[in-house]
């Protein structure tokens, strides 16, 4: 490492956190609690701040190692703005939104732009890293050893091939219990929801993939070598938890805490297996529960 840059290393973690906080849902949460609504200009203000951060990384040598992270976050935010603009068009809303839209069509209208967001993030990661393995777009080592975590009961010598199934089952149950206890199912709704379950499973698969790409791989492919693995994992937990504060299932502090803990497990799986399969699978299982509950609610309208 260039010794001339070493004194500036302490700047990188605070700068990375600043970029993350600007991009995250924390500004939205604060505005929502203070004013009751998120102002329409806030996302564009966040994009402008991220662009300023990118320029700072380009112009200040001490921040140059954060350039890939800042670039990915700006691309992510701009892709989100493009997705929101597309979904707000009259033609899109006429096709996919409204009471007349079916369950499948309505969620397809949400996930098609979401795939575009994931594609934008992947394109930037590909341009930066050049190899799919460097941003986890590979299967990974499914039998990789799992680093011990005493408070989770993980001992030395254990494998992801076993614990991925345990984590997926626990995550699924952790979501299923509060979700289905809170459901008020109309008579016959379960029977009417049965034909919708294949679509719910497909949407869960897509949602798990897109979120693992833009919430997880974007950070863990660009930050560990700059701020350290522990800081990168903490940032992964914070970003994912805050993203589910306003719009999670459940929302609020409990939902943010649950998804933050899930993010820790998913980030651990991604870093230790160096691939997408186990993080995607652990994420997919609770998402099946969530989208099945959406299908039941839709059928009971």
C-alpha cells in the first residue's frame, strides 16, 4: 500500500457512511415522521448529493478508493428515479395499476422496472470489476466453511451447506408467524388465492434476486477492501434495515430490526461463499411467505 495515503485512511469509513446515509431511506423516514409525507423533491436532492460525493471522490485523492462505491450508489439512485418515472406514466398505470389489474399483472408492473434497476447496478459493477465473481454474480462455493458465531450456535468446522437451510427455515418462520397471525382472511380467500401461489413464488424469486444485487452485492463488492469487512457488513445491515422501515412487512422499528438481522446473515453468506445462490435462497424463503400473504389478501378483497 502507498504509505503516503495511509494517514487518510480514517477518512474513508466516515465518508462511506455519509454516502450510505444520503442514499438510504433515513432522510425519507425523518421527513415522514416530521411532516407526515416525503416531499417529491427529496429523491432528486439525494441524487444531487450523491453526484457531489462522486465528484469529491474524483477530485480528492484521499477519497479515491471510494469511487466505485459512490458510482454504484449514484447509478442505483438514478435507476430508481427512472423506475419511478416509468411507473408514474399514464400508459403504465393504465396497464398495470388500478383496481381492474389482476394480482399477477399488478406485481409484474412493479417487478419489471425493478429488474431494470438491478440490471443498471449490475452493468456498473461489471464495468468496474470486469469479472462476475468479483461482484458475486456466480453460484459460489455452496459447501464453503461458515465462520463461527458463538451467539448463533455456529461452531468451527460447520458448512454453509447445512446452515443455509437452517437460516432459510428460521427466516421463513420468523416472517410467517407475525404475518399470518395479523391476517384477517375472508371466507373462501385461501381457496381463491391457491391459483395465485405460483405467481407469488415467482415474484418472491425475482424480489430476492434484485434485492441481493442492488442492496447487497453493490456494497460488498465495493466496500470491504476500502473500509474493512466489518464496516461493510454494518453498512449492509443499516441500508437493508432502513429500506424496510417505511415499506417493510412489517414496517417500523420491528421490521427494520428483523430485516437488519436478515441482512447480516445474507451478507455473511455472500462474503463467505463468494456467490449469490445461498443469499438468494435464504432471502427467497421468507419472501415466499410475504407474497403468499399478499395473494391471500388480494383474493379476499
